C-alpha cells in the first residue's frame, strides 16, 4: 500500500463528516422553505408546509388524524352554544376548526404569532368555513409593538415546538403587536380557553386575569419544565396565579393543566 493510498484511507472519515454536514445544512434550508400545499383530509382541507417533514402536527393532519384529540374530548364538556372560545397558539388551525364544530354558534378567537403559520391558519379557517376570528398577535401580559426572531426549524422540526423570541436584531425579525386578552374586552360569554404558546403560558394567563374572573371560564394551559430557564419561572409561579384567582387544578394530562373556579 503506497503513501497516497494510506492518506486517502485516513481522510475517508473526515470526508464522510463533511458530506454529512453539507447534507444536514441543505436539509435545514429545504425544511425552512415557506412553501405550502393544499391537502384534503377526512377532517377538512388544510394548507400545510410542503417541506416541514418533521412537523408532527402537519404529519398528523396529513394522516387524517386530529393532533391532541384529547384536548378536543376535554373541551366537549365545557364549550357551550352561543359562546366564544379562545384558542391561543392556534398553529395550523385544526383545533380551532374542530372546536367551532362542538356546539351551535360557537365563535373561536384564534391567535398565532408566527407570520407564515398565521397565513396558513387564515387560509385553513376560510377554506373550511370556520366561524373564527384570526389574530396575528403575540399574546402575553403587555401591549406594545415588539420585534420577534424569524422562526427557524433548525432547533425543533415542528413550527409549534419553537418558542417565540423577542429580539433586538435589526435584520432578521418580524414586527408584531403584543396584546393582553383583557385589552380585547370581549363582550360575549367565553366558555373555554385553551393556551399553548411554548413557555409564555403564564404571561398569557396574567394578561387574561380579568377575562377569566369575569367569565369564570375553564382554562387549559401548558407547562413545560424545558422553558423554566428561558422565561425565569417555576411551576410554583403558576400555582400562585391559580390561587390568586381562586381557581384549582382540576386535571393534569401530560404537560396540560385544566384549571377551574374553586366555587
């Protein structure tokens, strides 16, 4: 075996790693392409990303399933006719659409803060003739215009798994209006609130305090320990808020918590 052959053999692992890195980078670029396609499913028609091949919500919809159907099963016990339901963190809108079907004359207030996903949400609401109002807002505990980082699937392969990050970046950002639910001053009766905003659930709860108290409404929120360091809280902070509004934890399912009035 000559020296040239030996050198080539030694370089094979290095070349393999280079090729692997190039492949991963190309995959990330393709996955982040904001190209959508209309899919006809047994649960409705949905515009979904074509290349977000790791997005578990899109995968479930494409395969004729309802993502987190247990939330829908739970909501059936609380959603009432002629009321409003809040879906904070609506993603592609499947839950919004299904919630609107539960009872007669239910209006969904549907909130999404990722610009590309919000566009798909509106398309899906419209094509399914869903009774919903769509809000492109960052829901929390303050009302102001903020810059948020452009969503990338580099860390998590699902749009719904990526938390919204406020940024000072002057190039790669979207301007969005941050709002509190209380500021909407919703006059209609609210029968159910679902919150799933990847770590900002506590801020949404705080910004909806008066709305919750006025309607004595069941609230389903998500808590993930993953986001404790990101947002600087512990579950005790959720418990303190729940006590403050005289509510109790009625049910825990995975990362989801249903809270109800104590009285």
